[in-house]
């Protein structure tokens, strides 16, 4: 999603903020002399065309003084917020940077500082430093730092626990670089907004201290000092006091709106999925002609690759994946952990985030290529066509919202339903998925439901817009066998009753073969075999597919014999060989396997395999080529 559009009110306030910056730069130059000019014949005058805010006790123009005071007022507010937030940022990152013991000590120190009243802390530091602008800035900065530190600590802890940060840490990059490249960019929007709010608060606090005589001292003056000067005559000449007050209010609001706009822009930039292009990943990607268009397919993927930039170069966890899903079809994607199954699903759903990038020759839903659609239209097509069901339903559901709100939201937003209509549709959806007491469940929170019930709720959310395709990424992994069967029955019922195509992703080949009609086997980011699910045991041709089947336990297995395993592991992303990636684990590997990458080619009708030595007979031409 891109950054949100600004309303006319926000545009106006951003324009006001620009005017304030211009006044801060040009005010003392243009109106400086007029603000200091003493006119003994105009002492304490009221509002006039010559003096819009009147004059002070020395006959100086209050309007000019308000304009000139813009510079020092804004500069001191920015210095205060910058110093306080910078100090808070360092304190907030310490618990993540230091070890467990020192990290807990730093966290306790932040909590102790938060327990102290901010105003009392500011006055204490200001008294130590000394009365004046310097003392006010330092005191308020120290008061701002603890709250900013706690926000930084909380956000950094959330991001530091994510899988992509763990993966970055495993590459051996330094801790400062880890924080700068992987943690701070992901928490920047919230921090920017907090900085803007802190700047507005600092402006108000500095003005208050100057009003009390503890801030800016003569001969300098800011808006707070001018407010104090005009307060004595507020009943005679209100404009003398209202002028500085209005300036403080407008500047504070402008800071907040500007920060919100910048935070929204940053959020849109950091969360916007990488745009797809027709450029291909060079690593082991064969040249080919234009993709054959299948307008009747629900999903058509051709030449899909996902790349991530790292310090060691470009990593490609998904490589040249191509397949189609027809209406009402059940397709399975199976493979070990790390084979690229989930990333393929995320790329299809347009959920790959920076620094990831997606390339594809064609990625189409219902005949419409996503790469050629505008942002808004692409998102609309995905929302109404595709439903995602993730592995952990508890993390997929908002813990603070009731089920009613989460299930009915899609109908309100995308179908234009009223709240009452959306609720009725949600209850009907839950009943259709065999959730007992649907109306009562609507009033509950996710933690009050069982694992299987939560998973059915996530399916209900996806079905709200009647999608043509459901992509279920390991939907039964965290569930017991009984609940697994219930979830699979729900998916099968949806497939049968609504004609919804299903792509089921799993590392359990027995689940895939029982549920699906067609199976894609992935290894090291590639599809190595595609075949009918009911013919897997008889027709599996790739050594990896056969190894997966052999490693699946059976009830009638000989308990005296050791369980079959696949020796070794998949190659690391930065060490994928030029030839077949399964070569180090394959008993049939030859020199050709080590040197040349086999392409996914048709072995028989309905079956494709990427192997130089498939289990079944190959075509004569290929056999002759192998003998050479």
C-alpha cells in the first residue's frame, strides 16, 4: 500500500508549517529592525492597521516581534526534541545491544526515569544548569528522553524477535549494522511521529518556562516571553497576548500534522511490496520466450523469482517457479522447510516486503497480470480474488478485537455492506464453517477460541469476499490430528460448494497427497516435480520426491527397521550449485548433474520433472543425450 492521501486540512496545515519555516529564516532579517524600534509616542497602543497586535510598554510593534520570535521559538523546540529523542533513542536501544544482564539493568534505568515526574525532572535539571534558554532546553530534553526510550525499547524488541532479524544475525553482520539496517528502518514511522509530537510539546513547555521567567531571558525573546509581556494588558489590548498564543497553538498543530504526514510516508515506503518488473534473475535462470497466456486459469505464475539483497550479494530463495491453478482445483506445494514454499505464497499475494524483490514473466489472477495494474486496482483484485490462511491463526488475528469486528470488516470495507449487514454475513459465514454458537463466538476474542476454531475464523475472514483462490500456508501444522482433519474438511467443503481453488502448502506429503489433486514438489527454491496426487507413489520420478515418500511413516511399517531419512540438507542460499541442487544428497547423481541444471520438462501427460535421471523411462531423444 502506498502512503495515504492527505486531506485538505492536512495540506493546509503543512502549508502553514512551510510558512513558519520561512518566517524562521526570513523573519529577523525582514522585521528585525521594526521589532526593536522604540516609539515613545505609541506606548501601549491597541490594535491598528499600523500595529495589528498593538505595541508594548516601549512602543515596539508586537506583530513584528511575534514574527521575529518565530526563529528562536522553533529552533529551541527542535533542539529540545532532537536532544531528548536522540538521548532516548540511545537509551532505548541499549537493552537490545547489551547482553541479557546489562540489558535488564538498562531497562530498569529507563523504568526508573519514567517513574519521575517529567516537569519535576526538567525543573531540577534546569536549576542545575542555570536559568535561561540553555537550562530550559537541557531540562526538557532530559524529561522527554525516558518516554522516547521506552517506545524505542518496545518497538526494537518486537522487531528484534522477528524471523528476518534472526536470519540477518546468522549471517554474522555487526550489531550496529543490524540495528541500523534491520531494526531502525522498521520502527522509523512510529519514532518520527513521536519526534513530531515531542517537538510540539517542547514548544509549549519552552513557552511556558519563558512565560514564568525561567526560559529565554532579555534581551532575547520567544513567544512565551511575548505572551507574558502582553498578559498585563489582556483586558485592554487582547491581541497583544492572543497573538503569541495563537502562534504557539498553530505551530504545535503544524508540527504534529507534519510528523503524521512523514510517518505515513515512511510507513508506506517501508511496507510497500517491491514492484515487479520483467527483468529476470540472472542466477541459473534460463532464457525463454514470452509466457503463454492462460485467461481461463484462476492463477498463472510464470518465471517467478524472489531475491533479497545482503552484504554478501543477492540471495534468491525462490527461482524460476512456474505453474497454473484452474478454477475449483486443489493444488499442493510440498517440500522441506526452506524450500521456498511460503515465500512463493507471499510473492503471489504481493506480501514480499523490502528488501525483498519479486520478478516474474507473468503473475496473473483471472487472466489479469498484476504487474500491469495500477497499485489501487492491483490491491482491489487481490483482496477480492485471493484469501490467505497462515500457519498460526493466533498471530493472524488481532488479539484486542472481537471476532465480530474482524470477520465483518472485509464486508464493510470491500463490499460496501452496512455494519448490520456485515454482522449478519459474518454469522452466516461462521455457521457455514460449522462453528457452533456462531452468534456467541462473535462476541469473543481470539484467545477464547480453540486452535481449530481460530483457524476456521481466519478461513471465514478470507471467504467474506467470495475469493476464487485460497492459499493455505501450513494451516494444519500447529494443530492435533483431529483438528487437522476438521480444517481440511472445511477447505474441501469450500472447494466443493463454491468452486474455490485451493493451494495447500505443507511439508507433510501425506496431507498433500490426501487432499490435493495435483502436487508441486519444491527443493532449494525450485519446482523439481509436478504430478497427479493420486499417482505419487506409482509415478514419482524425481529422487527427492521418492525420498519424501519413503520418509513418510506408515502404520504397517516394520518397527524393527530404522525409519528412512534424507541425508544431508538443502544448500545455503549463498552456496547454491550451478548444477542440480539435490546432487549432494542424491544416490543417482552424475557429473552432468553437478555441472548442468536440469529444467522442468514434461515426462508424460500431467507430469513434469527436473532431473537428468528420472525414475521412469524418458523420451528416446533425451535418453540418447544422457548416454553421450
